[in-house]
C-alpha cells in the first residue's frame, strides 16, 4: 500500500521533510500500525512519535485515531496539537 505522508510544524523541521510517499509493508493496516512503522525508523522518529508525546493525525483531512483503517492512496497528516483563541 502506498500512502502520502505529510508532516507539519516542528515535526516537519525535525524529520527534515514535509511530505513523502511511503510504500508500506502488508502488516500496516491502521494508523497505529503506521505510527509503529515510522517509530521503527529510530532516532528522531521514535522520539517524536513516542507514546506520551503530543501529536495528532488526520487521514484524508479527517481527524483520526489509532484504530483508523488505512487504504491505498490515503493522505495521512501528522502534526503537533494546536491551540487557538
């Protein structure tokens, strides 16, 4: 499965990219699986996406949780939480 991954704000800076096409192994089927796969890159990926770190995700521009099922061609955005006022 191929997805478009988008990273915003501090994550874009730390990961050194704002966008990538990722060809995922067959065992990646949910957002939780994707995040585990990204953590497997180690270093800053594991640190910034670690359990307890503040980040959010959207799939095809809809907020998503760990159980969200991913499909071929989905766009997944990962970003720090934001506040407004």
